[in-house]
C-alpha cells in the first residue's frame, strides 16, 4: 500500500536524531515491512482521554514509549513551573505490573528531576489509589501513575493527578497539551538529577492502609469479620500489595487468595482480559469460593482502582454484581450508617455519580435527603466535585464501570477501600441473618427495580476511529424519534451542551463540560447513552430501564420484563 505523505513525514523524523538507534531501526522496519502498522503508529498524537492517556506500546506518535511520555513529562514540567513560580515543585510517581511500567516510570522521574522538580518514586509497583493518596499526603503539586488499567497486555498509559489528588480536568488538560504540542522531541531533558529522586514505600503504605480502615469500617457485631469467608484475587495486578494487608488489619482473618493469580504479571496469563467487569476474569475465584463455601468473591483490575464482586443468591449460587448494583448497595449502606451515627445534615452532604450510571442513585439521595452530584464519565469529575464544593462533605460515589470511592482521602476510584467496605456490608448482613444479595433485593423493593445493560463495540485503529465518529455523527444529526415502540422525549447532546425536547422542539442548556456523549430519554423512563471511550478503541452504549415493584417476590417477573425491553431496544437500534 502507498504510505500517505503526512505519515511519511512524521515517521522520517523518527529515523534521525534525537531518537536513539533502537527506535530508528524499528521505524525503518515498519517503513519497509508494515506500512499499515506504520500508519496506525503515526496518524495522530496520543491524547488524554477519560482516564488519562493509554495506548499500545511501540514506536510512533500514537504509541506509548520513552519519547511520547518524555515529551508529555517535559510539557508538564514546564506547566508546573508556570503554575507554581518560586516554589520547589514536588511530584509523586507510581506504576503498575505492566510490561515496561517500571522503566517508563524511571524515564518520567528522570525528566522531572532534570527540570529541577523533586520526585517521590515508589520503590515497587503500587495501586493507583495509593498514588492519589500519596499526592496529598506528601503535599505534592502533581502525581503520575504508569498504568493502562484493565487494557490488554500490549497497552500502557500515563495518568496525571493534580495537587488535590484528582486527575486532570479541563481546562488544565488542554492547557498542558498546548505546552506539550509546542515542544519538539529534542526539547526533552532526559538526563536525570539523582539528588532530586527519593524512593518511597513503607511509610506511605502504612498511612494509606490506616486511612482506608478509618474510611471504610464501621461498628460490627463481635466476631462478624472473622465469620465472613472471603475469596480474593488480584488478577496478577497491584492490589496484592495492599488489599490482603488492609483486610488483615481490619480484622478479616478468613481470606482465601487465588494463588495462581497472586503473582503480578503483565501478561495476565490466566485470563483473557484482566477486567473484573468480565465474568470470565473472576471464574477461578468463583471456583475457589465454591470449594471453600465462601460468602463473597472480590477481584480487582491490574492497577487496583476497580473491583468485581460476586455474592451468593437466595439459592446459594455465586452471582456477579454489576457496577450499578455494587454502587447502589455500597452507597445505601454508607447513607444508613451515617444516618444512624447522626452525621447526616441534609444538603451539607453529597454522594456522587455519573451520567451513564443508574438513576437509582438519585432515588437514594432523595430518600436520605442528601445532595447527589452527577458528572461526566470518569472519577476525575467526582473528585472535582469534592474540590469545587468544600462546604459540603462527600460520603461516597461510584460509576457503572465497577469503580467506587469511599470518602475523600483518595480522589479516584479505589478498589482497596471499596473491598473493605463491601466486606463490612457482607459481614454485618451475615451476622444478622441476611446477605448482600438480600440487601440489594430489599433496596429494589423500596425504590423500584432497575436494570442496566452495556454494549461495547471495539473498532481498532484509524479505520475504527473513523467508524466510531461516523456512528456518533449519524445519531447526532439524525436523532431517533422512536425506539422499540417508545417515543423519544429528550435528547441530551453533551458536545453541543444542548438538551432538546423532541415533543416541543424546545431546547435548554446543559451545564456539564463538553463531551462526546449523547443520551436519549424514552417516554417510559428508559435511558440510552452513546459514548466513545476516551481510553480504548470502543464505542459504548448504556441502557437503563426501571419498573415499580411492591415486594421482592416481584423481582423475577420485573427482571424478565426489563430484559425483554432492553433486547427490543438493542434490536431496534441494530446493535446486535
């Protein structure tokens, strides 16, 4: 195939100084033998998405490598100096179990130190939430974690945190990108200043564990924690460095770890995907739970910011909770505990959610008379609420993609404290003759039955990106008027910041930041959201339906009714 002129121009820059010989040889190899791969490696610059910057490792502007991360770090260094003049700038850096994470973290540390910035570099891999905690604990101006979360093994990434411990949000991300884009690769200062790099570990670990226990444990009946049988898997990731220790310190002594998945390994050899959203990822843990008659299964993704949970249903079978169910159970428990402790003061407290998560969270907020702040997808927006509303106290919050945050000590989704919280819920339920599953059923009886579903379509490479863009353009320019026999009432377009009433054609502004998201609201209360992923080559469709019920006996029929409704919506939108 002919190589486009712009691709040739970009790639030719990478076969000369300042790029090292290995990089130059790899680019030359792509030029001669893999023009399609070359195009994908150079057709764009990697961009900050919902959860930072992620990409396939390799040579090129659209890849994770020492030069793309070095340029990002050089730009961030200069931005930090502009933002904090006449200060000794401090940055914390962590990394996960992925291939090259440790060496790339050292490259990032070298560049910061070469720019005169003090660096606290974790001595070994650590969970992402511990990095968020460390930023505030060490009074840093920023933090970096090298991770690609639950992406496949060929990926790595770079998350940037600000001094509040939350990830970058607009307009800062765009301002930093402008600085980065103004640089040449020859501007990167790679020569380390070792005197500015300090290795950290045990002290932060202990403080992080103490904070997790303070935020996520409650007054339980005597023996309740010892009586809970837990199976836990780190899915070859970083949580093995924190969760067993935190559970033990909190008093959970009956914990079985899936040994085959306990060793950190960037190949994730026992799973197709190290994503606890995928049922297959937790199968080994569920098998062990059935062997040991465990009450609960918990699995975390490689950087330990999200968790999957399995519990026993009323027949004793292990079932997986989806992210919406987990966040509802955890939020309801926190609200009830705060209420019993006399700590709730109405709108002085708030919980957090996202526009693609279950609306059931709004019903909980109304019942407990607290504020519920709903932001765009990604925990950086929940963290921003904490920063923007210091007069209100944050209780907890979550999103449908298996993330939850307990309190404000960590400003990102946190599988460590969340694991402890769900164990507290399971332990107190078991002690009172109930279960996590029964508690969820009781919530449905109180607030109505909600059922959500997610379809994620993978479209790789340049062609895939164009296909995703075309799908969004079609949905935006030719909005559906009726779906599965139900009229569309509202369309919210977060890119144009306009909500349109299709009955009256009246419009009103949306006050969240601009984002490439469309939400359709149907006449029967169903909700459909279309959103390209900010960190993966995917477009996601989120479906939310609900129906009132009087008691738990009606759940089975309600589930069948809503399952059928969701399938009719999927069929009508040709998303099979």
